[in-house]
């Protein structure tokens, strides 16, 4: 997870967990940003990124995500969820930096 050093409450999250039946290496990306101006600037690029992917599974937009809230409520290095089928303990790793203008 990356936290913007320039914009408040703005995050880019990449979930790299590979499920047991995943044969195409799915990656889930989340963006949390309360700044509508920024969302308007990037939404075209996000959609285009998805449209160019070799394997398109799902594209979602919403104003609240339980997954994002669970990740943000975790401390860096801590387990934020346990995958029941494999007992895999997924951790959150925080990074801070400038990923937006």
C-alpha cells in the first residue's frame, strides 16, 4: 500500500494475493482518494489500463469498500486477513511517497 505524501487520505493499494484456483495471476488494485478533481484526472487512465489487460476479470467503481477499509485499519507488517482455504496470512506493507502530482 502506498500513501500519498502530497494528498490527504489518498492511497494506492495493490493486492498481490494469488488464490489457489487463480491461473492468470490476478492482481487487484484499489485507489482511495477523497479529492474529486484527482479522480476526474485519473479515471480515464484506470479504465484504459483495464481495457488493455490481456485478461479482464472485473472493473469496479464504488464510493466505499470494506476491503480498503480493512487494509487501512491494519498496521504495517500486521496480518489483515487469513485465507481460510489455505490458512495463508496476508500482511499489509505500507509505503509513503509521491505517486500523484
